[in-house]
């Protein structure tokens, strides 16, 4: 059958499929429209806000704080449910109380959690201090922790009142980081740095860090802890039936009193392959998340370091030992045979090709020039090789200088045009405020001696009244 004769048959088949698909669509019910008002928090006259799903009840503070707290709580919950791929079937309410106002003394902790049991069941309670406003990250962390606790007490009959409940910090931070990675809100370079340097925390360190120890670590250690925990949680989620395993694992965590690896192996059987399999999965996750995509370009400084590593000639000496020299020292091996010169430049050419995918864009023409010089070296055409290398080196120095000037200009522009703080130094500011509001007075003999001497160096100047020189004489 020719193609012309087949066309009517094809058109008939397409028409039949189209009608069939249309009939299937007609049989399906139209999607239910959701009113915008249904997604807003509910306000009442008593200064209380109930989130749109009804699980969070917020009181205290002003109306703006209560509305923001309700929306952030629901945002954290929605991200949590999407990560676990499950529906919202909450059973334990979360009551949030906003206390204080901006400018009050800063407490040691901005949020405090508690579990309350009434005759009807459990409820989670969160106290949030507003001395520094409603801080997004600590608040979302408390909400996430409460959601995990709620899973552990959702079945009231199975809860043992004599067993203390606790949620480890690594699990809370790991879930938050896994959500941030899913939403592309975290930095890949942190994973790469931890993988390259071995990380600040090992598996046992993650499991052994308690809530009090976590609250006392500095910002850099906290960032490393969060990334390490996130990699571990994502490694668990990527296990066979990882979503099911993590859901059951979260229900058992709050009341679990044993070693954490034992509980993990119960819900993730694939981790039983060996004693170090969990650490291997964790390290592979760090390496995977830290791998840069081809679309991510290097900076000028990173390109320079990679280029210096690539521009090396490798050859074997008379004794058969492998030697390596920079390209600028090509004269030392100019007498090699053509086959040996080909072997000497092969790795350098491969490195330049790989570097061209991710180098700083303005370096691509330079890489082509270096490739051309390596080809000339293989052919024995070295008459102008040294002068060409010197010209390329000067060009690179000019590019480095321009990049430094551009960076300095952007720094100046950001500093002079900034209208709000970046939040980078929030950890330092919180520590400073906490130390100021809760001074630690020393009682040793040296401190007491210095305290007695301190007033001698701060003599207040007495204000003299110009109209009272003495009691017997007038001022004029």
C-alpha cells in the first residue's frame, strides 16, 4: 500500500482516537473549584487565628504576626507532606502562643515546645518569643519538630506515658534541608565542600548531638550539620520504598530509646548489607549533590586554578619514571620523539576540553589558543611557542585584574545601595544580644579587684551651676 493510500486510514484512526479521548473526558467529573477564602487563615474576635487546614491555632502578638505565623506553619506542613508524598490527615492539633514584642530582652531560645495531654488526646504547644520578631528559620524548625512529635502520638492507645518523647536535631534539620533541596533553595557548593574535606560531622556525631548541644554550636557548624543531616535524610528517601520507610520511621522515632542505626535498619532493610553501608550511602549522597552540572560556570579564580592544573606535560624519563612539568618548561622535553610528544600532551588536551564546558566564558578563546599551541608542539613547530605563552599569560593577568575590579565595584555597589540587612550576621547579633541580656558575672578575687578599680577610670563629670558659685556671693 502506497503512502497516499495510507493517509485516509491514518486520518480515520486519528479521528477515532480523538472521539474516544473526548468521550473519556466527558465522562470525568469537572475538577472542584477551591475558593481563595478557603486557603486563608480564619480570624476570630478573641485575637486567635486558625490556619486554613485547622491544625494550627495561633494566639498572642498582633494580627500581622498571627497571620504570618499561620501561613508559615502551613507552608512547612505542605512541604513536609510533599516530601513524603502523602495526604493531609492530621490528628494532633498544634497550639502556637506568640509572646513578647520587638525590643524585649532576648532569651536563650526563641521557641519552646511542649506536649500537652487532655482527656481527649494530645496537642502540641509552641511558645514563640517575638523579641527579635518572628524569625522564619527557628519558627519553621519548631513547626517541623512538632509535626514529627504529632506523628508519634497520633495513635493515643499505643503511646506509653512513661516513655519520654524526643526528636533528634539531625532529623528535623535533615527534613528541612531535603525540602530546601527539592525546592532548589540550598547551595550545592556546601555539599561539595563537605565531601571534599571529609565533613565536620560523622554519622555517630549526627546521631549523638542533642538539642542543647545543637543550640550552642556556631553558625558555620550549624550549616555543616544541616547539610550533613539533609544528605542523610535524602539517602534514606532514595532507598527502595524509601517514602514508605521514612513515614513509618517518623512514627517510631519520638518514643524510641535505643540506638538510632538499629531503628534505621528496621525500616530500611537495604542498610543491612554491611556495617558501613549507611556511611557509604551518606557519602555517595554528598558526592552526588555536590557534583556541579555542566551549566554551572566557574569563576575566574576557579578557572585559573583548573587551567594551571591542566597545562602540564607528562612524560617518562630514561629510567621509565613518570615526570610532570608545566607547559612553560616545554624546552626540557623538546627533543622527545613525535610519539612521545603526543603522549606528553594527551592528558593536557583532555583536561582543556573538559574545562571548556564549565570555564568562565571569556576563557574559552584562551583554551582554544592553548590547544593550538599543544598541537604545534606535537608537530615540532616551537619557534614562537615561548612568545605565544607569554602573551597568553599577560592576557590572563589582565583578566584577573579586571575580575578583581568588577568584584570590588559590585561589593561597593551592594554596600552603598543596601536597604535592608542580608541576615548573614544574624547568628552573631543573636549571640551579642543574648550575652548582653544575660551577663555572666565572675566572682573570683581578680574580677572583684578589677570591679573595685573600674570606677576610678570612669569618674563622671559634675555639672556646675553657673548661678551658684558659693552661698555668700552673687554670680556678678
